[in-house]
């Protein structure tokens, strides 16, 4: 799809952008461009084309949720007023009138100020923590408070909840109070300093969300983050950062990155100031938005950044200034990896490989990294190491590059159709994407591990391999159900000065003819999992598009019946046998019993929060934090302990034994 066809008649609107450049030399988003950007969405969206009352209602709904996603600030009368101000918002943006947003922002600032003042007054010298508090915090089930009194009643419980989160870490009450007060000060500071560009970006994102859950708007900074994530590389110091109580904290160091190589910084260091170059002033970054801090630390390869860090030393703290030369950072934690496991089956020792793919990454630049190329190399390594079976772990993979998904599916069969993509113009039919490489990189036993958070490209790969009966799908009852395709285009083209449009332009269909939309890919062997909850999945999202079905387009050329590349079709009788054996193991497995118990408790408790139970989460939080900051060996050890990983290996063992006996004939 060409850039020119995407923008059509609206592209002329952006030609004169350079004349509106800001002091930084780049134009800022303002009201003049809103209507044109809205038209980009409508000109390309797979289902919606009209600026009608139904769309306007959805946009207003999404913008209201954007303003107060937790329903802590606004009341029902406030929401009614916002809806009134936005009553004809699509006509106003067409006329380049964005005045409602200023009025709404003024209202929101007032409410945040009121809530902050109430919370700080409540946390005065007479405050006493009430561990008996119970309340519903989930915004999906909690209505907006009808009155100021209702709002304050909820706020009392919410403040107790905030305090409980700190007390659960063994923090003293007075320190917990100080931190909660600071959090309210930060919230007020952030909302009062919100720029017009951020307000308009929020509206455009709400407009996109009114079309479907996966259309969105990327601001200039968000667009940069998206490109970095897809490319799996950036120029900086190689550290994972988080924002905690106003401080920027180093959570982990990227192995082999500049920060790790320097030996000068450590996980849990707090960065309190940043300086550019070998000399010059240091800028205080305490209470600074994390995105702004990241921008200051990132920079071109070879340049120097100086950090002033606060480090715990014994019972006290010390300040350390360090200089780090920026370099290209490879985000290896998000790259494909391989783990080998030995299993004894029927008295014989067998080696299995687990291929873990956290995302379908791809760097579009010449020579850039792609997950398909990485996976091909890892499969070759598995063959060289004489692995007898592979588990392809997509259980935490939310998707990514469509092109790489097609190539990865094709690694396991010969030439064949992988996915069809519908378009806005139904008269054009679907676009078929096919694996063109006749090489079967892996013809042996294959298990694909999925979960309810496996989405998009993960569903294409798992659905395709299921339709061809090439692999056994193990894991969550079904995958997420994100069966639509989006395109991301800079605005203006080849610049991105105003951010980027991400819009849903089609729907995916796997070779069996089913869209993965809504329904997802059902597991051949379902396992209990922490994500098997009703609120996880495409069908739980606002304005999700409905599923569709087309005729099957399975390719006969995908099958190889003879020779070294021959692979075995997984027949229903074998699947039934594998499922029965798995079910017997799962019912006896203590880890799966714990998962089922947790799911049942969650369903019974619903969305009710009991502060008396907050301390019970302490151990889980500490364990998760320890795993996050652990080294590669420790992370791999914890990974292999997972019940779903172990059962996927068990299924692979059963599959390998069955195929080795040649009891299942090829197609």
C-alpha cells in the first residue's frame, strides 16, 4: 500500500507544515491538522468511512475514558458536561475549532486539584490506616460517582488502598503517607503542565479507538518508541528504566550494553540528574516525566551522557557521577532464543529444543535484524545439536511484523499459503500472503505453546500450523483474538513531524478460512493458565470488530510426503490420545491446581479489593522483582519451572514417541 494512496486528497493539507515549524525546528500538532488526520483514518479503515452520530458517540466515550481511566477524578455530572461540550465535536474539528478541549481540560485540572487537596488533608496528623476497607476499583464495573459526597467516600477508600500498597513493602506509615502525598502532587503537576499538543494527541487517539481497539494515534515521541521496539535496537546506554515516587530508577541493564559494560551503574540506582557531553551542567530530573528522562539519556552513538545517581550504601545513600559513551543497544531480552532440555522417554534420553519468541520484530533498514532470520538460524542450531523435537513458545507474544510471521510459519512446511488479508474495498478480494521458500527447515515433531495474550502474528503462525495439521497447539483455551491488520504511516509522509497514524486496514484469515478475530486460535490441548479470565481477549475490548469466514485456501504444495523434508500430518486420533494423556497429568499437577484455585478465587471475589489481604501479595511482588533483575541463567531456570512449559515438553515427548512409531500415516 503506497503512502500516496493512504493520504489521497488530504496529503495536500500537510504540504505547508514547514511554515508552521516550532522553535525546535519541527512543527507542533495543533487544531489546523486534526480534521485532515481524522480523514486519513476514515479513508483507510476497513469498516468505517463516515463521520456520523454513531462514530461521534464512540469517540466521546473513548475520550472520556482517556481523561479519567480509573474514574478517580470525574463525577457523573462532570461526564455529562463533557459530553455536552463535545456534542458536535466532529463538526467542530472540521471547522478547525478545538475550544471544547480547553474547557474540558480546565474542568479536569479543577477536579484533580480538589481530589489532591482532599487526599492530603485526609493524610494529616490524625490519619489512621483502616485495613478493613473493601471497595470496587475496577473502572469497568464501577460507575462514576453521582455526587461530590459519593466521590469523596470512594476517595477515602482509594487513599487507604494507596497506603496499603506501601505498607505491604514493610514501609512505615509516616513514610507511606509522604509517598502518597507526593504521588498526588505529581498527578496535579502533570495535569496542570499538560501541553496543547498532548491534549490533541489524546483526542486523536480517542478518535482512533472509536473505530476499533487497535487503531490509534502515535505522537511524535510515541512514534519513535514504536520504531525502536520494532527494530529491537536503539542508541543509548542500555538500561531499563522505571518511575518510582518521582525518581527514575534503573530496573535492569541490557547484557552487553554500554551501561553494563561500564560497570559504573547498578540496578536500583536512582538517576537524579543528567548531563550532556563530557563537561557542562547537570539537569535535575527528579519528578520529571519518564519519557522526557529517556529522551535526555538516549542519543547518537559515540556521544557521552553523564548521570548523577543515588545509590544505597549500607544504611545510608551515596551520590555517584558516572560518564557513559552511548552505543548501539541490542534489546536481546526481546529477541528469539533457544533452550535445550533433556528428557528420558521410554528408557531413552531425548533432547528437545524450546524456541522462545517474545515478539515478531523486524528492522526495515537494510541489514536490520528480523525475527524470521533469527528463528531460521536457531532451527539450524537445533538440528546441528540433534534436537528431536521443538516447542515454539508464543505464549507471551503479542504480535508484530506480518512479513516475518509468514516466513516463520513457512519454516515448518514447504511452499504454501499462510494468510489472507481483506481490505476496505471488498470488490478487490483478499490479498494472499504465501511462503515462497520450499525449504522445510524443521520437519520433526512440533508443539506450539500459546496463551490468551498470544495475539496477531502469533495467531497467524499458530492458526496456520493448526490448519495444516503441522503442529499440536498447547496452552490457553484460546489466543487473544486480534485478527486485524494495521498500517502505521508517518504524518506527514517520510517525516513523522506530527506523529503517525495507526489504522486498521484489513482482517486476517488463516488457511482454513477463519478469521482469528474474536475467536482466536483454540488450543488442541488446553491448559489452565493465569490469563484464562473473561476480561482477557479481543471480545472484552470496546468496539471490537466481529469475526468473518471465507472459503478455505489450504495449499497442497505445503505437504511433503517423502524424503528428508517429509513431515507428518497430525491426525484427530493422535490429538485425542495426546489430549487424554495431558489431561491426566494436569489433574495431578500441583502447580496447575494452584493456578485453578487462583482463577476460582478471582472469579468468586470479582472486582472487590480487600485491604486486609494486601500483605499476601508482598511475596509475589518481591519474587517477580527478583526474577526481573536476575541474570540470564536465573531467568532461564525460572522460565523452565513454568507448569505450561513443562507440560508442553511432556506433550512433545508423547508426540515424538507416537511419530517415531510411525503409527500415524502421512497425508
